[in-house]
C-alpha cells in the first residue's frame, strides 16, 4: 500500500479530515490523505477508505468534549458527515477513529475471498 499521508511534523499544524458516508447500517469512511498518524493509516485501503464500520457519533461527541477537543461535524442531506479536527484535537479524533475501527470492522459482504 502506498499511502502518501504523513505523520506529524513538528513545525506544521495538522488537520485530520474524514468523510463518513452511510451505507445501510454501516459507514464507509474516506480519509483526506493530507495527514494521518501512522497507526490510523494502517486501517485504510489504498484508496484511503475503510468499510464497513460502525460509528457512534454520540460517543465521538462525548469523547471530544471530555478531552476539550474542538472539531467540526458537517452533515450532508444524505445522512453522511464530514469530521475535521486540527492540532491536538486531530490526535483525539484519530485515536477515537482507530478505536472505533478496531472494535467494529467487519468483513465486507462484497469482499472477494482470498486464497
């Protein structure tokens, strides 16, 4: 996998931006590859997507609030949502996403069997 997103560089402000699209009861999460920590990059495929996952946006709100981390959450009319955070809040969002991915990733019903 050739992921071009990069880990934190000390002199730059980082921004983590993901678009989460509803697909039935699951979510397809797409990463803007500008920046992501290495531990999060491993969750995404070569197109910077992960599917299917379960996301609990209320849990995200509680987590970000408890850590005092500001982020933006913009909803589309389709039920999809864009999540964006900057600086230390980007690290909090990345940690929350990696935990959500680890606890909810299921094989895609469309995935080809590997042999």
